[in-house]
C-alpha cells in the first residue's frame, strides 16, 4: 500500500475494524517515511452480477445506480441517507446470495419495491410509478387503490382481538 502523500511503500497498520456490515475491513495506516496517516478498505472480490434487462440485454450490477434510484424515490421524504444505504446493502446482499450470477431486472425492481414499502409509502409509490411504467392515470389510480385496500386489511388484521379458546 503506497502512501498518498509521499508515495512511500513502507507503512504499518495502526487500527483494524470491520465496516459496511462486516463486508469490508477498514485499516488505519501510518507511513513510516513521512508519518502521514491514511485509511484503506479491503473488500472480498465478489463475482459480478449481471442484470438481465427487459429488452434482453445484460449489464453489470451497479450499486451506485441502485442508490441513486433510491435517493430519487426518497427525495424530500423523511428517509435518511443511512436508511437508503442500508436498503441498498440489503438488496446487494440478497443479490449476492442468489444462486446464479444473472438476475432479471424485474426481480431487482420487486426487491426495491419490497424494501421501500415499509420504509416510506410515498417513496414506494414514486418508485413503482416509474418501475411499472403506468400508461395512464386510471392504471396508476388502480395501483394506489389496491395499495390502500391492502393497507386497510393489514390495519384491520392488527386491530382484531384474539378470542379466548374456552
């Protein structure tokens, strides 16, 4: 590891910690030539994940593209940057755990929607409106009506009392 200040190759590790939910190792280093301290990160070299798009083409999974999509959906909503990063980490971890290295974009979109739904309803609807590519207002209204009906059913199920067995 070369020092970013003097380009010296001699350094020592001062501190080591896990980072990014255990998927990286963060090391604080000190250059033995100029005494500059700097940070390095080590990641496991993972196999690349190919996203199969609707048109039949494939592209490499890009975490930044995912994070940007989440940020756009969550813009001006009470969702913190750390919540967006955590959701992106969860989706990336789930993708990495898949058996194959090719993932349909439809699966990725559903994973994002499943993650946004409990996080923020407006962000969920925003993402769904772009992802589902609604053609007219009626189609969008039907989606929102279904969402409202499911939310009412879930609320009613939570509010129901359990009857005693005897």
